C-alpha cells in the first residue's frame, strides 16, 4: 500500500518566541528530514502543508518571513502543496481529501507542528473521512499552553494528551519515525 507523507506547518515562524518559551522535541526537524528522505527514496507521495495566517501580525502571515518553510522542507518539491488558514489540512487549497482519493491513497502519515493543534486536528478529520492515519509523534512538536484559568500545561503533557486522544478515540495510530521507516522499507 502506498502511503502519503503529510508534512504540516514546518515553517520558520514557529521559531518566533511569541509561541511561548518552551517547546519540546527539538529532534522534530531531524525526524521530519528523515521521513522526507525515506519517502523520496521509496518514491511515495509527499504532501507539504503551509499555514497562511489571515492575521497580519502573525509570524505565519504570507507577508511575513516566518511564513517560509524550514530549510529541510523547502529543499524538496512536494507532490502537492496545500495552503490553509485554519487548523485542518483538509480545509486547505487544493482539496487534500480529493487529491488523496484521486491518487487512490487511503493511508497517510502526519508529522509537523503543532502536535496538539494542526497535527491533531488533521488526524481527527482524516480519521473521520475514512483515511488510515498514522502520526509520527517524535516528528512533531508543540509549546506550553495556558488554559482559561491561566494554568500552563507543559508541551510534553499536551503531546501525551494528543497521543491519548488520537489512539483512544480511534482516529490514528501513533508511531515513531524509526518504526515508520522500518515499516515502509
């Protein structure tokens, strides 16, 4: 079965300190690079997703330098580039679900930023749309996040909650980069 790798929001703007003082999984970029390299070697499809914020002060706004993809992602030519303004890659342009179905791809592997935002939302929607979704958890990262009461949830706890939500809810399988490279070799 051919599997598409979907690389979500690997953009320079996530290096901006406005996202918060703490991020986790600094190896995310290296693992994304390993996945991209493996997918390219295998000849399997690569989808890159870029968040184009509608907020003009966002580092992810199309007019901001932070909208640019990180070097490892910018250095490759994807089979499909999806741009979006919301969390889910399935609400981007062009239509990701239609492209996957036209290519007869029923399985996707997700990686990128942020684990508990765009990656989780895309995984949930992918599962709801009937795709077999796998999340390369160690090829994602996120940031500490304050709740409505001001209490801060650490990035590692958010990542663990995402893994639990996706696995426990039946939306996606959680895997490591090493597992995925071995599984598709």
